[in-house]
C-alpha cells in the first residue's frame, strides 16, 4: 500500500487503482489516522482492481506522526510511520 499526494491511497497488483476522497471519519483508536471512503477513479487499468468502484479504510491503528515532522533539521527526510488498517474494496 502506498499513498499518492494527488489521489489518496492506492493499491498495486502490477497496475494501480486510485480513489478520490469521498469522506473521512476519525478513527476509534485515538492517535490513529482517519478512516476513509474513496471513490474509484475512471482511469482504471486492466488487472485485479479494474472494476473497483470504492475503497474503505477502516479499523486504523497508528500512522500519526510526532511533532518532529516539522523540525527544520529533519525537513525532507523520509519518515516511516507504521500503521495497520482494514481495506475493503467494492466493485461496480
């Protein structure tokens, strides 16, 4: 799983499915990234995810960065922030 700054989370199977943000909901686990509802974009590629119409990210745990992210000494550095979540894919 990776996140693109322009289209939200995307999943790959040799191809990519991307989603436009439709809704967010705070995680039930305080200090965790929000739950998301994404609408599949129309630029689907052939493959496992070709017919995905929407994607949900739920049950998130972790993923929130600490205050050092905005520290000038670490600007531009890669920061790995672990999280877990359940992703649900819905088809057309």
